[in-house]
């Protein structure tokens, strides 16, 4: 039975960077589940539909072929055979992902795919409901967070580094809206699993967070 690490938390908490680092340290593959939702959100947008439209999102979920492959240890996300990895980090894709993730047909399709991938090997996964829904029996569950202002600054810096024309105030407003939507959706809302370790990264550097989570995994009770 694979021993996976589940890292959940709100947008901008640094889940992807931390999960990648933990995966490298442990020698595990890293599955970015959020990228799969972003890819589906991108499909809805490309069709000219509204991600808030349940029927349109369900139709996209039924038609989409979303898969991942690993190149030199890094995940590439494919939508209908096209590598869309570099198109998934925009605010538009993020907001679309948060919207489509509310719909049962979307979640059923992608959760099934994520479980199938994770059954193949020890793996690090991050998202909104990995420990509560996707992999409730993960070897280690972590809920990663930080104060909204710090999360927004990290996201802003990421967008600027990618060449986007970002405004910090807008990034913060989008982040707070995403928090509200993710935490209050009726299906699999963002929440900390009862047995997840809370890690607040507000005053921590990336390497420090990675070392801490690796030590939690290595020191976990053995089955």
C-alpha cells in the first residue's frame, strides 16, 4: 500500500512549492491536483462557457481528457492531449478552478483520477481536500496556511516573476474571495482534517517548512 503525503490548505499558502520540495527530499513523485482543476477550468473558459454554470462544467468534465506526465521529476498537465502547464497559473485559471471544483460531476471525475494515480506509488499530493476526501488514509496529512497578506504577497511575487501585470490589492481581493468560495462550497469544502498537522508558514522560509514536514513524515507512527 503506497504511503502518501497529503498537503492541504488555502490559495497562496505555498502548497505547490512545499509539496515539490518534500517530494524531492523523500524521493517521491509530486502530483499537483490543483493543476488538474485548473485545466478543466481552462477548458470551460475556452469553450466560452461560465465556470459558475454547473451544466457547462459537468459537460466539460465528461468530455475532457486530463492527464499528467512527469518530465525530469516535474509534472506536466495535459488537456485533451495538449500540454497546458504554462497556461494554468493565471488568476483567471485559478478562479475558474475554484468555481468548477464546486460541482459534483467535476469532483467525482477528478478525484477518481487522482486516486488512481496515487495508488501507483508513494506520492506527495497537494490541494484543498486531499486529506479529507481524496486520500483519507494518507500516511501523513498536513494543513498548510499563512496569514492572507503573506499569502497574497507570495502569489503577487509569483505572478510578477512570470511576467504578469499584477496589482497586489487585486491579488489580495481575489485570494480572499477564493478563501470564501473554497471554504463554503457544499461539496468537499476546504477544511483541516481532524488528524492533519497544522503548519502555519507565516514566519517560516520554504526550506524550513520542507524540513519540518519531512521530519513529520519520518517520525510518524509506523503502521
